[in-house]
C-alpha cells in the first residue's frame, strides 16, 4: 500500500509505505507498532558534528539529490519521512554521528538515478517492524530525546527493540509553520 500525504507547499508527497499492527497508550504518549516496507534509500552519514547541525547538512544533500543533482538530472520529488538514525553513547546521550535516509520514490525504485554527490549512497534496506510515537512542532535533538524517553517508558520491559540507535523522523518542509509531524521510531527485535 502506497501512502500519500497532502502538503500545502509541495502538493501530494509519497510516504514510506507501512501498515499499523497495533497501538498503545500511556498518560504521556500514544504509540503504534508498524510494519514498514523495505526498498531503496538515498543515505548520507555525517560524523563529528552535533545532531541538529549534522542532520541539517545531510538533509540538504538529499534534497539536492532528489531535486535533480544526479546523473539523470531528474527531479524525483520528495518522499516522507526524512529519517535520521540517532546513535546512542554509553551514557544515553547521542553520539556525534547521524545516518539520514530518504526513501527513493516508487517510480524510481527499480533504477534510481546515481547521486552526483559522492557522500550519498543508495542502499537496499529490508522491511522492518517499529514502535512509533508522534509529536508536533519544529523538532530538534532535545525533542527527539524527550519523546524517545517517553516511548521507552511506555513500552516498558515487555517490548524488545534495538537500544543502540533509534530513528528521528520529520514529515514536513521547514517552511510549513503549523500542523507539523515528527516521529521517533524504535526498531523491534
């Protein structure tokens, strides 16, 4: 199933396909368990910079790629969400390393254009099951860390998920002032 969301600035944007397997709720957070499809993704890794700065740098590179900075010179259109892998340090803080993923639009999945920027790779990724919680606003590192803690608390000790990293997801362009959607995803083990 292909998901589409309506965005007043960019029209209809293709979303990463998934299906909801279940939901849960605590006083602090509502969450979903989802099965997300695999596929081909444009990926950029940035190290040695704080989360917000590294994320911005990587996202700008990916936007240029889908905007036409590729070997075919084709603007592919945007997909959502932009997914930022946040890696945890031993003390629970975030490392100075992010891996940003953008799903290649469906019509280019079979043969994606080759990126002109050598820091961008195309990766084939398996489908995955995740736990997800949603929040609004302009998300920064502190917001993702806060909602990751809430999701961890909501899942308790029963759920098994990867503790080395989690995904910080944004669905909206920076110019969209209202109704913003962000999510934290934990990879189910």
